[in-house]
């Protein structure tokens, strides 16, 4: 093939290598946790009701007497106000906690959200504030004024921690996949806190339309800031991944090499993630071409990584739905979610 290859060949090679990286679990996890995204949209109450119904049905099937013994606890869910957004997320957390025997083995429940996001992190201001606020909101779900007070207090604390974390990544050489995941989830959570505070404020306002406009403008400013921060952080993160990802020469799978020989295949290895792809043939023979393709591979990766688009969409979709999100008023009633649950709340 010679010592050069066409742009079409390079594009095909990058596409194939990127597909292998996806299939091999090589892509780093900087996603917003699914429990948070589920309750970020306009259908959060419906999602809560569906999840809760399945939760109770599962619990009844596994331990009928256990659910009946929770009569007093379950009865408190007859009419919970503001069961939307973070309110819906917190209610799913409370139900997970109440029905722990049936959900403890489920890794995708809300109860495990903090563990999924922060793993074994020893010190994280973002984690501690999110954790404390979730506890406070659980305590005051039935008291909108107190819930508003707690939300306003803890969102300011979280905002400060997110600024510190962003600056440490952008300016203090503290960029990592772990830090990116913490900031992204923290920023998404903080945005939802602002929406929840606006929802509670507007509900008690004497001038709803005027107050709604002010709250929408304020939150839009924050989402625009987070959108810009995300772009800056992704650029920095791309540079960080250049230090952890290597394209390395390799033999054809199953082959062996004696002394000096041409290695015609490459692998992508991410030392931060601790995984590598299977071997893939490079368009050009020669030991240096794998290494020299790294920048082109990173460009292809960040341009075609669906997760990057998903992260960008999170803040833009939130901004576009602000009016409807703030005006949501749905309450949660356990009697609506399962015909079997009525036996537990008599």
C-alpha cells in the first residue's frame, strides 16, 4: 500500500477502531446517572408511578406480609405534593429505602445513584452536599415552605463546590474521568435544584406570570453557563485522554513474530480505564503509524461519541422546557399505582 493512505482509508480505520472501543467497554464513563435523567423531563411523575408500581408488585410477589407490615409508611404516600423533577426522584429514593428487601440487589435503583456516581471517592464536596440535600428534602417533602428553604440553602452550597471543581480541572491540572463525572452529575443535579426551587416559589406567588419570567431568566443564565463550562471541560478532557489513550502496534491475532518484523495491526489501550480493544489492521504497514494516528482517533472519538451530544442536549433541552417544568404541580398518591397496594394503606 505504500507509505501513505487516503482520507477515506483513515476515516474507515478510525470508525472501525472506535466501534471496537465501544464494544470493548473502552469508553470512559462521564455520563449523567440514569436515575437523574429519568426524573429531569416533563413526564417525571408518570415515570415515578410506573417505577413505584413495579417496585410494589415485585415486593408483594416476594414478600406479601412484608408490604402489609409497612401500612403506616405506605399510607404517608397518599398525597405527596410536588412529585415532579427532584421531588419524584426523592420519592423513588424513599420507596427504594422502604422496600429495601426487594430492591437491595438492583444496581439501577435510585438508592444506588450516589454510589454509581461517586464510587469509592474519599473526599468530595459535591457528593456530600448532594447527599445532605437529598436527606433534607426527604424530611420535608410534605412541607413545601421548608423544602424551599432547604433547596435554596443547599443549591448555593453546591454551586460553590461545582465552581471549585471546575476551576481545579481547568486551571489546576486536576482533570480526570472521575472529576468530569462528578462535575457533570453535580451540574445536572444543581440545575434540577434550581427548577425545584422556582417551582415552589412560583406556586406560592401572588404574581405567577411575573415571577415565572424572572425564574426562567435566572435558570436560563445558569444553564448557558453550564453549557459553556461543559465545552471548555470537554476540550480539556480531550487533552487529558491523549495522555491516557495509546494506539499501539500489535501482531495479527494468533500470529507470532521472530526478531525484527513489521507489525501491521493496532490496538487502542486506555490506561485510565484499564482496557484495550482487539487488534485491527492499519492501512499502512510500519511500526510508527499506530502512534501517529492518535490525534486523528481522538478527533473522531469526540466528534462521533453519542455521549458528548447527550450531555450537550441535557442543558439545552432543560432550558427549552423551563416554563412547563416550573409550572408542574403533580402530586403522588400510592393508591393510584397498584391495586394491590390498597391492602397496605387501609
